[in-house]
C-alpha cells in the first residue's frame, strides 16, 4: 500500500470513529432525556389540580327552575354566583339604561351569553356574586333589597347595581363580573371558573 493510500485509510477510519462516537453521544443523550422525562412526569402531574378540585370548579344549573323575577345563588370553588331570571320590566329597564352615564360602560346585551341557537336569552343573567369594591356579597331580590336601580345592593359600603349587574352608585369601581359559562341545552348552563 502506498503512503498516500495508508493516510487515506487512516483518515477514513478516524472519520468513521468520530461518526460512531457522535452517534453514541446523541443516542446516550436521547435515552437520558427520556429517562429524566419519565421520572419527572409524576412530579409534574402532582402539581395539577385533583379531580375533585376540577369538579368543584364547575357547576351545571337548570335555569328553567329559577322562577321569573327571582334568582338563585350557587357556590363554585367557594365563590358565589347569581343566576337571575329577569322579568320583562327588568330587561326593559336594563336596555333603557344602556345609554346612561355608567362608571363601567357596558350594554345589557354584552353581558349575556349566546344559547346553542346563537340567540341571546335576555331573561337569564349570570353574574359573579362578589362586589367589586371589597369582595362583599351584595343582596338582591331574595333578600328583599334591590337597591336604587332594581338590581343588587351591597350594604357593607353602599354600592348599587342595576338589573344588568352594572355599578350605578357607591364606591364599587366595576360592574359585577360575568363568569365563563355556556348553554349546554336550552335550559342548562355550565359555569366554570
């Protein structure tokens, strides 16, 4: 074999050794990463909320059971929510107030969610039951006090909300929040945190 041939053979062997070594390093790193992921997965999973906690963060409510002119209150994850079946007079009053001077402007329709058919159901209003001032729970028709605007009244500091849950008077800076909810049928809603 010539000197040039032996140098080429040595270079080819060295290159093959480097390629084999690179492959072994990549394979070892891949196996190590897979092992780390397999060991870490149970620890990551334990950080997720438990099934009973996830279940407590939603509620399904049959709104057909709420009598017209009244409301029901539900607790989801320890937080209160109001589901109010508004009368035609309350709906008309809320729509008439769309153009009033509002601290936190919102139309009545913007505070409603669409049903499965894509239409709004103005009779059913779902709001958070937490006053936006200091987190108190306002009173409403069930307690016989709807405040100056026919909606809810927070006796702790005097915030008055209208029939759409919009702040109208008192120290509360924002409207009662509208939670995440969807109609699952014509009469059932699912509220989620």
